[in-house]
C-alpha cells in the first residue's frame, strides 16, 4: 500500500485523541498542524506512537484493510452524541454501504436456546430481504444473529470491542472469515493490538447503534450492554424492537421485558412487522421433515433446527 507514513501518523495521532470533538480533530487534520504544536497548546494531547505505528503496519498487510475517516461516505452519523466519538474506524473487508436499511440484532451472552434460534432466524430474514445486519461478536444473541445474516447471504457488519489482531471472544476467527466471504466487514475504533477493556464495549455499542436503522434486542437481563446500545439508538432517533423471546420472567429477559413495558414493540418475525422504508418479500420458517424434503435447496440448519426461506405472496 502506497501512502505517506509521516502524514498518516499525524492524522492517526490526532484521531485517537477523542477528548477533542470531531470538528476540532477535523480542523487540526485539515490545517496540517504539527503534533508538537498541538501538544504545546493542549496538555491532554497524546501522540499515540505505538498505536499509530500498529495501524500503519496493519494497513500494509492486506488490501482488505482500510480506514473509514470522519466525513467519508461510509462513516456513520453519531448525532446528537458528542463525547468521545471515534474520528476513524479500521475496516477489514468491504466498506459498509450507507444506502439501504441496517438492523442491529443484539442481546445477552447468556441467552436461552429459543432466544438464540430467534436471533438466527431474524438475522437470516433480514439479509434475505436485503437488510444488512450489524452486531458485536459476543457469544449468544450477537453471534447467532450474525450467523443468520451469513446464512441469508450477507452482508453483515461485525463491530469489535478490541483491535483487529486480538481474537476476542475466543474462537471467533471462523465467523470473522465468514463475514468477509459474504461481502461484509469487520470494524474497530481501536488500534490493532488493543485488548478489550471494559470501557471498550460502550464504544463498540455506540458504533453498532450509529450504523443501525433500527435495533432488535432479542433477550437481555436488567444490567446488560444491550441496554446501552438501545439507549444510544434512542438518542439517535432509531426505533427499538424487543424479540418475543425477550418477554418473560427469566433473569435473561428482565431488561427486554422492561423495555417492552416502556413501549418497545415486540417482534417475532421481520416479515410481520411494519418498518418504514422496507418492503419484505421473504420470510423464514422453521420447517418439519415433510417440508424439508420438498424445499431442501432453500434450507439452512442451525443447531437442531432447520429453516426455509419462502417468498411472501401479495
């Protein structure tokens, strides 16, 4: 990859200083102000030497690796949020398309089996209807929703709470590769070797909310990162749905049940839901053995269940 390392180091160092607003960082980058001058005027400014060099090395390793900068077409809108926003996102794979709708399918790591199956079916139904899926990589609901999106042909946007060179959660390289193979991408606001600190998950959730057109919280307990994603999405004016498997008196349903009581709509299937701007042409059904024999080409196995895609009539 051919680029000016000195200039990209300057831009990256400024971008990493998220105590500055997006507008302040944009002005400093565009003005060509040196890091030395910025540091003299701002005692909180850090050069992020290791991080910037890690990014440059990461960029040089593959043509699939790129930076989505603030003001780029693929960069999401964070309005009205203002504090600690990312100025750039490190992208592996196809850059996200801003056209079309995008569903965030999120939830707890400790989901019930029925909740995991519902997340898979919703993810599959979304991409079968040309709706992108965005989620984190947490076990349980997040990974199941992304697996469903992959089964539906993608694309899927996966957002990391760590750097690209860190495999967290463990054993997720397989799903990362499947996301890339189906035309999706993996995003991170962190340097490639950054480990997943607790605060990183709030930043990840902010990015998920920003890329989404609407959010489906399938299952979540009372204290869950899922609720922070929904809170960010509500601040951005996005609609929130709750999975039908998120309603009940189990521990893992406490958060989503509370959201339902606060007015969130319950969803069991995307094709049965009225969402402005989306025409649903396909729905996904769990099938029995007789149906599977006649429609095996359209079937997808997940766990001990099999799903088929059917075209809606009318």
